[in-house]
């Protein structure tokens, strides 16, 4: 099979080969090229030692020289060039204690995680596929290179990466690989929250986010996201639902665009249902789950080391996802005020995904109502109506200029003015507001 390498990658490989060394594009870039996907980056493996690589290129950066990696700069783009290596013992279940260089490509490929990531390619040699990666790509299988227990024992993050690759590619996890992942799931405790977060987000924004179910079935979520296990175990005996809380959530993930914030919000929108569940006359209810969900979402996202902006957006979407405003201008203006007008497009997406993953009962009516609420929101924006203090016709400075003493009373007066304007948008007039509230 022929792969079209970028010019810079060809130049690096040709330069190394001209100096008497072996060199290949390797790993994910080869896999993606075979699948017809655009590689995110290109990695190169070579028999040349790091110092030999540095001698051949004008500009290099020692990005991981202790592990054999030198970044070669070409046209302001960096390409990682790594010496063939054999990894030593992995006592922390993440990084080898030491590496040793080898002249054998086979030895370098056999240390890699999955067969589909253990292929190498050069224009001179063609495809090097020692461990059956091409066949596994054809069959749609994620399989460890060699012994799965050994591969996962070396680096526990590979356990979660197996699910992530399955979700990104729509593949199945091979039986022995799956069994080893389940057996060693507890080793994920040794992985940093930051690393878990990266893999979880990649899984969530993949074409198949519902494959988070695989992580649950293999016992992975119980280690880093036990709240999800509680969702999977919580039934919903209610006319509006036909799945467990967890299955409903997995279904809803399919109905929202592949955006980190949106998918996280959908993942967490019903996170508090297991702890708020009550049953009345055989019907399950989850009173207050959205408000408690805001608190739980923040706690979970902080545990997984998400940034403050993401946490702030997600917890608001969780808090307001179950809001059911009336199809009136007044009701929608108040939702815009409470949730934040900029957040509403995302909130509508989360609400829509939630509805689509419920039972068919009144689904059409609920979706039509949501569409009408969205239309009203857009009409309010077009009219430029005030929904927050940012666009109120009166400011605190106006109040002090009119003789009001600085202090808490200023804010209380502005809030009363805003309440008036939310009811009657035409009242957003400086003269009227000052005359009425002073």
C-alpha cells in the first residue's frame, strides 16, 4: 500500500536514509492515512541516535532526548523523531523507568500499545506491518500488540485509550484485550486526573460517544467516574422515560454536536438523579436533580482537573437543562436573564438532546415547544431587548449622579428596575426608570 507523505516528512526520512540510517513514519499517522483520515501530526522513528539526528538537521529541539526524541523543525512545524527503543520496567504503570536504544525496528514496534498503532511506512520500504495492524484495521478491531496483560501492565492509561480508539474509529475491542482491560482496571487509580481527562474528552467528542458504555462494562468508570455507574444502575419508571438514567444519557450524547462543553453537559445533566430518586404510586420522580446536579458536576469536573471556564459553562447547562419556560416573551426573557443570553444556544442543544433520548410519549409536542422557545429567543435578540444589567438604560453611576448614596442600595434599585424591564421591555428608558424608582 502507498501512503502520500507530507513533503517535510519525506525530507526528514530521506535525509536520515541518505546518511545510512533507517527511518519511517510510524504510529497514528500511518493508521489514519490507511483509513483515509487526515493525521493530526506525523511521528518518525529511526535507527539514528538522538545526537546523530541533531547533526543532520539545522534546527532541532530536545523535547524528550532522555527517551530518544528530538523535534526537527521544518517550515516552522515540529516533527518528533524518536530513536528505535526498548522500554524498561514500568513501576508506576505509566512511564518506563529507563529506555535502551536498539537498531531493530521490530523491537520498537513491539513495545507499542495496539496493532493499529504499530505500523511503519517509508517510501523506500513501503508498509512494515509485523503485528497484523492492517488486518485489524480491515476487521475494525482494537487489539493489543502481543500480550494484553503486559501492555496494560506497562501503562494503565492504555486501558482507557482502547475505549477511546474504539469510539473514534467505530471499532470493537478484541476479546483478550477487553478481558485484560477489565482485569487491570484498578490500575487506572495510578493515572493522573489530567491524563484521564484528556482521554475522556477525546472519547466524548468522538463519532461514537455512546461507547462510554464499554468503559462501564469493563469496570473502568467505577475507578474514575463512579457516579456514572450509579446512573447506569438507576431505573426510571415514568411515562417520559424508557431507559435507565445512564442509558438515557448515552443516547442523549448521540443527539448533540461533538463539542467538549456540550457533550460534558449532556453526560452530566442527570448526574444527580440516582441520589434524588423517589417513588410515588409506582412512578419515579427526581425532584431537585438539576440544582443538585450543578453542584455534583462542579465537584466531578474539578476532580478531573477541568479548567474554570469549562466548569462554569457545564454546571450552568446542567442547572438549567430541565427548565420548562412558557412560550411567552416574558418567560423566555427571564430564562435569558437567569441562564445568561450567550449560553442559551448551547442550552437549547442540551434540552433537545435530553428530549430526543426520552420515551416517545409527547415527544413531538415537547420538541415543537422547544423550537418555539428558540424562535422567541431569536426574536428578543433581534429586537435588542434588555435581559440583564449590562443593557439596562440606567447604571449605578446614573443613580449616584441623581443623589443616591453609594452602597448596597444601588444594586437593589438597579435590580428592581431590571425586574420591571423584564416584564415590560419598553420600560428600558432612562427617564422613565429614574422617575419611577427615585
